[in-house]
C-alpha cells in the first residue's frame, strides 16, 4: 500500500501522535488522522525516531564476503533501525578509487534495505604513503564526502595535512583512526591494571590521545574538518572538548560497546571482547557517557566489524579485532544513556540520526519527523527487554559481545522512503 498510518506513536519520545506516510514522504503528523485507504500500524507506547544513520560500518564487500556483504550488512542495518550507513574503505581491493566506491554504492542501491554511502580511503592501499584519488571519488556517482583509512591511522603528519587541505575544497571530512602505531606495537588490550595482571601487551591511552591532539591542531591550521573515529578514553574527551572551545571544526564518535563494556571483561580471554580501540576502564566509560550527553562527543557510530567464526573462535593473540553492532546499537544506547537519565529520545535522535547525517552529508536522512520530509523512520518498542541471540541476526557474522545478555528496546519497524524494510521485527 502506498499509504501507511502509524497510529499513536511517541514521536521522538513526546506525546502520542499519528504519522501518515504517502508514497515516500511523510504526509501529515498530528492527532486523530484519518486511516482511510491506509495500512495501519498500531504504535501505542512505542517511540518513533528518524531512520538511524551510521557513520562507521564495515560491509566487507568487495573481498571479504565470508564476513559480510552489502546485502547482509544492510539487512542488519534495517533490523537495527538504520536507513543509511557509511561503508568503510578497508575492503579488498581497498576503496581508494572511483571504480571501487561506485561498485559499493551501486550494490547498496540494488539491495534496497538502506542507503549505502561509501567512505573513500585517504591513502592508496591504506598504506599511509600517498594520497588516494580523493577528488575523483568525490566527483564519482558515489559522491564521496568522508575519507578514512580506518583500521589504520594516517600517522604521517604531512599526509594528514595534505588530506585536510584537499577535502576542504569540496567540504569533505577526514575521519581519523587515532592510533599511534609505534606506541601500540604488539598491543593486545588496554594498558592498565588488567593488562599487567594478565601479562598482555598494553595499548596506552596516549596512543589515541596524541594523534587526536595533533590532528585537531592540523585542522585548525588548515581550516578544515576532522572527525575522530571511535573515541575511547577520558583524555581524548578532554582534548576534543578543548578543541571545540577554540572553535576548531572537529567532531567525534563513540561506539556502543565503549559506552557499556570495560577491560575487566578481558579476564575471560574471550576473543569476542578483542576490539580496536580496546575496551577501556570504568572511568573512561563514564567520561564517554558524560561527553555524549553534553555534546562533546557528537554521535554514536557502531564500528560494525563482522568476522567469520574461525577468525574469532581462537586464542586471544591470534583473534581478529572487532564486534558486530548494527542490530544492538540502539538497545545499548537505551541501556547506557536513556534508562540512566543521561539522554532523552529527542537527543538520541540527534546523536544517531541528525548529527551523523549532517557530518556525512547524507541527503534525505537525519530529517525531522514532519510533513513533507522523506519517510525514513524507525519504530522502537522501548518497553521490551530480552536476551540477545546472535542466531537471529541478519548479519552474516555472529561476533557480538552481548550474546545471552539482556538488553532493553527492540526496533519493530523500519521504513526507507516509505517502503517497509522491517515489519514486526522481521525483514520485509
């Protein structure tokens, strides 16, 4: 049906309203709207959000389709309430040319579960030596605006400066994976009490913080935009807060797992907890939550990092780093930020839809739930509470740190330009 009436939803957590979708657009928002000719979705007590936008997703295609594909990754995104994702460039081949980013972009268009915006590599082959075809990727059909070597740090200050200068010409942004490589050689987990007791190589907070400090100063010098990927330490928060106070054009993201999990979990030696950057301390977790609440950290991004079973079900030192996150992100944010009183649902909409769409220039996404806007929406049963079962994931991978853990909230419906991609918790 071209018309859908969402009846009695709490738009952005406010008072119950009806939302009428006609075609791909929100036709009306208000009380007591007519359901004539429309399919009715009863939404009493549920929260209606704009479709979520993830600025940091690994879809693995091309090259690692054993971990994820654009199809399975976007199905996972729709299951989690996302209508747009930004796909990182560390594929095989690397997304460092117009041809590769266009391939990823067109795969997203073909599958239709959510919009896929490719992120272009900063350097050729992610090798940190020579700038990739930034202008060509921007001018391609994919219209790339975000560039990142995520998985690796752009550690050469001259290369980073040149990248910032280049993207400034078309309003792009460089998203930095802040990890000083010399300080993290052989690192296995957060450097601290737990790493010392376990005898695992420590990953010091300063390895992240020193790169962020350098890059915000470079961004200030150049007058360009820099975005900090998966910020994870209390010290990093303070650097970003200082940079913003100076008017530097810096934005930052935090992952759901860094809002909830700590390095104490590594005592289990379960490789599901091995991630880059590593899980930090309780002090860091609390600082990240406070920074997300006060806006120092701009957005939540999943860093959805799928891996096949054999890459995680092995000894700790050999295991791949990363966790899947698209299907659990909103639940973790509800657990850590909403149910604790740190955020309301309107601010969640900002941190998980409006702001990431703005940073990445995601046209048609991160828009208000109001008449005339694209019908990119997610309906959430916030009263639900249940145990996470990865067997039911739409993602091809199952490397979640939440297996068996009880989390609140469940996305029941997702609409992409008025087309249902998730209905009653099942993919359409």
